[in-house]
C-alpha cells in the first residue's frame, strides 16, 4: 500500500500501519465509526486536494474502496 495513504489511514483510524491490509473492511476496524468516517473524508480531501461527493463517501467502506475512489479521482497511489 502507498506509504502516504497508509500513514493517513493509520493516523485517522488509530491503527498501526503494519496492521493495514488492502482487504480490510470497515467492519474489521473497531475504531472506524461514523465520526472517524467524517474525519477520513476530510483528511482524504485535504491530503489529496480533492472533493468527495456523497456517492464517493458512501463507497468508503473498505481500504480497497478507498483506493478505488482515489484512483477514480485521478490520484496516483504508486510508491
């Protein structure tokens, strides 16, 4: 996983970068509640200079989908 994204997710969700896996769903991360979801949205928007629409926000339910939404917004996540 891209180090920049891993750092952001680790900071927002309060989990160690080593514990992040691309296949992690929201339900597997106890700290990922509705408040963390909004923190995630604002952090992604600020970090990558994008604006997430409601449909994008709804899709942010797993690490895989976060990566997909960012790719759809033209963000290059290659290291």
